[in-house]
C-alpha cells in the first residue's frame, strides 16, 4: 500500500481493500494507468497477504467467540448447580427440594417437561415433575410394570446398564403397547434420560422431554444432566435419611408417650394405695398410741417395771411407725404434685433453736456438743415454716444418729441469692460412691448400716423434695470417716 502511494501519489492512486469472508480485495485507481510487471506482482502479493490476514483474523474471532460461548455455558451450569445446592440446604422437606430441582432443570435446558422416575420392585413411578405450561400433559403419578414400560430390549440395554439414553423421535422406536400408549398420551417427542444412583444403588432416572419440537441434546447437555442427577441423588438420600429419622422419632415419641401413660397410671395407683393403706394404718395406730399413753400414765392403776418397759416399747414403736406413715404420705403428695407451700416470714433464730431443742436430749445422751452459728445478716427468711422445720430436723437427726463422738453444728449464712443452712457433723462420713443414691427413696447405704442404724431411707429423699418445692437444693460434702456437711440452699422468696 505504501509503495502504491509513493508510485502514483496520494492524489493519483487510492488503494481500498475490502476484506470479505472469501478474502477478496478491491483495488481502485483514480485514472487509467498501465501497471508494470513488478508493480502487478507487488499488488498480487499485497492482496494475498491481506487475504491470509483476514482468514487468520476470522479464525481467531471464531475461537474467541466459541470460548466465550463455552464460558457462558459453564457459568449457567455453575449457577444452576449453586441454585440446586442452595435448595438442598434451605429445607428438610424432600418433596419441596425435588420440585425445586426439576423446575431449575427444566428452565435451564429449555424443555417442555422434566420427570423424575423411581424404580420400584416391579414397576416404575413418576414421583416428581415440572411442566413448561398447563398445555403440556402431566406424567406425575404415572406407574407401570417394568415389562410394559421398558420392554425386554430397554431392560437389557438402557435400564440395567444404567447408561444415558436419548432419542430425537422417541415415538419412532418399537415400543410395547402400554408404553406406546403413554408416549402418545404424553405427547412425547424427544427424550434425554440419565440414571440416578443412591450410594451405588440404582434408584431411577431423570428425564428431559420435548412435546412440540424435536431436539438432539449435545454431549455438554448430557454431562450437565448427569451432574444434576448427582444432586438429585443427594436430595433423595437426605430425604430417605430424614424420613427414616422422622419415623424413628415418631416411634420413640409414641413409646415415650405410652411409657408416660403407664407411669402415670402406676403413680396414681401407687398414690391411691399409699393413701388408703396409710389411712387404714393410722386409724388403729392412733388408738394404740392413745391407749399406751394412758396406760403409761397409770390412770387405771400402777404398773410394775416390766409392764412399763413393754408399754414404753409399744408407744415408741407406734410413734416411729406413725412418723414413717407421715413421711410416705408426704412423699406421695409431693410426687403427685398436690403439696402446696404456705410462704411466710420466718425468724431464723427461733426456727433453729426449736429444731435444736428436739435433738438436745439424744445428743446429750450420746455426749455430743450442739453448736448454733447464725450470721448477723441471716436472721429472717421467707419459707413454709412447717416444711422448713421438717427439713432441718431431718438433717439434724441424721447428724446425731450417725455421730458417735464430737459435735453437730447448725450454721446459717447469707449467700448472694438466699440463705445456706449447713448441718455439720464429725460422724462416720459417706463414701463418694454412695452419695449419688443418698437422696433416693428407701435407699440405705449398706446392710451394715441397716443393721446398726434404724431408719426407713425416706428422710433425705423427702427433705430434698421439700427443698426443691422451695426452689432450693440440698447438697453434700463428705468423706468416709471424716464427717459430713449437708447444705440446704434456700433462695430468697421475699415478695
């Protein structure tokens, strides 16, 4: 081009090159002028160079356009898989997840219908479906036997080998009558079907259908649908796991409900039995205690020493039995939820001294020192006076019972949210292995203690339940052979 301009001048020669797909070029001269041989060869060379450049440029543009289309396709596929992944993580409802997947699949491939098929024992069932519009016939719920639906050839070649299958005109194939009728009814034209596996077990297939036009699916589309089938397998596996877990939860819930009803029935029967038996025992026991007390007072005449000893044993045994009956009734009422507290303002010092007086005689008899220590800021509390006295007397009585020498101390101090009543003894102590069952009803530590120390095993269990009725708790610190410290924590219940 430069040579032509120099040779003829800018005003005399203008070279215009029009590059077309064929590589043709047009040379225009403003005035007729013969070209020399060298000049003609130069022009031909320039035209050839322009043609080759055009071809290379066209190929480059084509490659770049194909790369752009491929990138766009991969981006669309990635967006689809991300959308399916979000659907898997957004809900535990398997039906909703599958519906979201078939809808995304249909919109991505721009087909008329997407059907998810599940393989049963002797049939195949359409369990999920998406349709472009209402004019597309539905196949949801369709089911047929394997022989009628797949036929012998498909059973051998397509289904059991688990390979992707597609047909541009599916109706043109030789089909069993049942399948041919279904193809016609569903207006099926082209089909692409890929298998679905759940933990290496064949589950069914995912199918793309066209119902108006005919279509050949590309290898990239087959690969994309196989990736979607993997996501469907994850959704179906999660659905199976969720349904299994839900079934187990329902079964376990029903078992627990049945056990609760049986337990409530047993508790009601136990409570009624205890109430009736306690009433039947109390009536004659009251008479025994009354008459033995009268006889001990020698109202009807003097008694010799042996008679007094026998009557004293009868009276003390009756009182012990009455105490046991009262404990059983109290425990039954608490477990039945029928025990109500009467909260009132309580003088801590008066309460503690009254409780200490009840064990004073026994502690003196055993040679024990009784100590009372009340902090200056712990003089009052709000509680049920009768039940609080019952708790403290029980703890103090146990301390005296299991302490052969030394002392028993009742210490009261204020904590951040209430009062702590500490009953401290220098007695036999309690092993760590026995402390966990100490507050259970009718529990004694061992047979040796049962023989040596009298008791029903109800006292601490009842005391703990009464403490919890006050929203408090009894805790224990003890070592075998080094004494014990029972702490009643009573939260502040002031109005």
